[in-house]
């Protein structure tokens, strides 16, 4: 079994991310090879990067960084659930990534993105550039949800969709392959 952490990127009050993350998490928990944990950046509540040293030295001064480091260290793979803000990723996910360095290295990443016509794909393309700087491996299989609000019912539940459910399963299988291979690269 590998440890999959699902990171919820958006943090604003009234955000839709939890609906989408709950749908994806239910599918991920059925995957036989992953232990799944959700990391909600709104709950983790990191401040703007406030460590004086470069994270590669791991000389963290703050308890919130030490906790975040331990959480990310324990992961074998990630799925980042992200919205698209102004054609890019939410600043909260960039900040959460910048806090650490080695903890992310040689770990595979899949994406669940959502938005209007772009389905959040511009945010994902920008995120791929960032995550490779800390040695993460983005996989190309992904779940991109255009016009995502049509999938959310009046109670706020994201409704299952055969096409999206299948995309999620395909991504998880591929993520497991990459995560297994990359584990051998970590000391
Ligand atoms: C600051 C801001 C910028 C946005 N920019 C985009 C955008 O570039 N592309 C897009 O498809 N949707 C955009 N939207 C609409 C979002 O897709 C929509 O609000 C979505 O619910 C955001 O995710 P969240 O609710 O989890 O925060 C934007 C929303 C906000 C609040």
C-alpha cells in the first residue's frame, strides 16, 4: 500500500473545492493500493512562507512548518484538487509547495481541476512547472472538469458522472505505477 495525499488547493470561504474533493476521495478510497488522506489547505492554514532558511536545509523554525514537513514526508503520491484563478493556480498551493523541498522529491502527482470552459487546465499547466522544481513528477493522466457547477446538486454534492469517474480511475492506476517506481529512488 502507498500513501496518497489529496491536497485541496483553494481556501476561500464558500469555495466549491470540498464538493469536488469529496467525490474524488470516495473513488480514491476504493483503489486497493492506496491509503488515502485529504489535506485541506484551508484547515492546515499555513501563513505566507515565514521560514528564514531555504527549505532544502530543513532547518525549520516554526511548528506549522515542522508539521507540514512530517505530513508531506509521509506521502508517496499526491492528487492536487485545484481551481483556476485568473488563468493560473490559487496562490495557496504555490505557498504550500514553497514551504518544503526534499519532502516533495521523487513523488508522483495527479491533478483534478475544475473551472469554466478551460476546466482549470491553465492552472494545471502552470502547476506542473512549479512542482518539477522540487522534484515531483506530474503524470499526464488527469481529471479536468469543465462547467463544473452543472455537476453539483442543490445540497452541494458533486454528482457521479461515468466519464469523470472513469478518468479518475485511470489516473489513479497510472499514479500508482509512477509512485511505485519513484519510491525506489528515495533513500
Ligand atoms: C479570483 C477568481 C478568479 C477566477 N478565475 C477563473 C479563471 O481564470 N478560469 C475559470 O475557469 N474560472 C475562474 N474563476 C471561477 C472559478 O472557476 C469558480 O469560482 C470556482 O468555484 C473556484 O473554485 P473554488 O470555489 O474551489 O475556490 C475564478 C474565481 C475567482 C474567485
